[in-house]
């Protein structure tokens, strides 16, 4: 059997003390595209296998000096040759002899006299197995490398997350504490100035207080947003009476509503019941929305409507202010983005409020959306789950 294929399909070491057998195997294996090396006994086979690293060994069993069994035992005991598959060539038909070879690590047997088709089939089969094993080893090495990279990346991410948590904890204390002290001492100075008759500095003191409170609000927003993104925000769930809750929100927001001479109109029908939720976070949402509505509305109206539809509770905050351009609505809930730069310069703010509202709604299992028309105001709707209690 011969082939015109001259491509190099692999290297085969033929070990046999009979030159005629070696020539037969060399001729037809070479003709079928294999590189063939030879050795005449077991000792020579071991030495050649060590430096040539053949892909496969055809090993005769019965040889002088060192037979095939002893050679196989040595080859399978050495790290640099243990993975080379060995096919025994023998005229022995006894099952015990074959089992002995398999126990020593042989992969297969070829019976003498040779049938070229059988030899070629067995050689090709074992070389395919070797190729697949090498591919598997390479893939395993790649996967192990990828695993190590991912492990290192995960460890780095965990370290960064821990550092971020530490930073947040430190900033919560290091930034809020001095600001609260400034605000507290400012209030004392304001009272003293009023009692002592220093009316000419009261406006300046008011401005200091306002700036300090705005900075504290900004710090709180930044820290809250960072906690949400780090998945570190904890909820304090409690049962709240919805109408009583709305009344408290109204009390807190009234000074801001009045600043631009706006009118707050509240609709909270009886029978809305109670809900299990984090009241502090819902209050944060509504104060943000109402504060924005009041900021962008002058001498107009701000509406706050609470309504229930089955097990869903809705809060609508509508104003008669400047409105939002349609192309800006897609980015309105992204951090640090506002309607436009001119709005930021004129009305102030960082654009964090709406981003916080959306994130908190999502944490509470709800959602928020907006509809608006330029020059005619905006409507923000908050939807939350609220089973009747």
C-alpha cells in the first residue's frame, strides 16, 4: 500500500532487531508521509526516544540485550518519554503476554507478520489520539492561564471594592462631621448676631449656612450614589402610613417651594393604606423630585399626587416650569447630566438627584419615568410595589 501524500504526518521510532522488518516498516510508513527513525534493541530505543521525542514507538517484544517489555518499562518510568504511545510488535499470541504489555503501559499490539493496512490504521489512530491529547493539554493550559488571570482580576476587584468601602466609610465621617459642625456653629453665630444687634452680617451668615447645606447635600448624594453602585446601600424597611408620610414630606419641602413663589398642590386620597418599605429612601426620592420641580418653576404650581392601582403605588410630581427638551429625556437619569450647561449655570445643581431617584426606585423594586414639554412643565412618575396592609 502506498500513497502520494508526502506531507510530514509525524515521527515514528521503529525498534526491531531484524533489519528486514525495519526496512518493510520504514518503506511503507515513509511512503505514507511519516518520518521514520530506527533502533535495533531496547537500550538504543531508550536513548533515541530521549533526544528525538518521536510521536509514536513501534516496539518489538523479542529482542536481545533488552527486550521490548524492559524497554517499555523504562520509557514509561521517565518523565520525558512517559507520554509517547507504544505499540508492541510481536508474533506471540498468548493473552498473558499481551496483558503484560498493557500493564507496562503499551497502547496497542501489532501481530507479525505485518499487514500494512492494519499497521497504518493503528498508527493513524494513535497519532490522532496523541494530537487530540496535545490539543487538550494546550486548551487546559489556556484555560488555566485564563482562570489565573480571572482570579487575579477578581482579587484586584475585591481589593478595589474593599478600598472603595473603606473610602466611603471614611468620607462619610471625615466630610460630614466638619460640615455638620460648621452648620451647627453657624446657627449659633446667627442667633448671637441677631440678639446682639449685628443685623448687617445676618445676610452673609445666611449665605454661609446655605452654601454649607448645599455642600452637605452634594456630599450625601455622591456618597449615596457610590454606595448604590458598590451595592452597599442597606434598606431600613418599616411600615408607613402613606397619607401621613406625604404630610411629613410636604412640611419638609414647603420652604423650597416658597422660595420661587410657587404653590404646592397635594392630592392624597384617603384609603391608600400602608406599605412596607424604606420610608427614608422614598422621602429622598420625593424631596429630590419636588426640589427639582420647585427649582425650575417660578411663580407656578407644583403638584404631588399619590394614587394606588391594585398592589402598585404611584407618586406623580408635576410642575408648570420650563420643561425639558425631548432629546434630553434619554439622558435625564444619568449621573452628572442635566438638561444643558446653560441650565446648570442658571439653576445650579450637579445632576445627581435624578440618578439617585432612579437607582433607589430600582433597589425598591420600582421604576421612574418622565414626560415633558418644553415651556409647559414636566411630569415625573414613581411606581412602587405596595401590597395593601
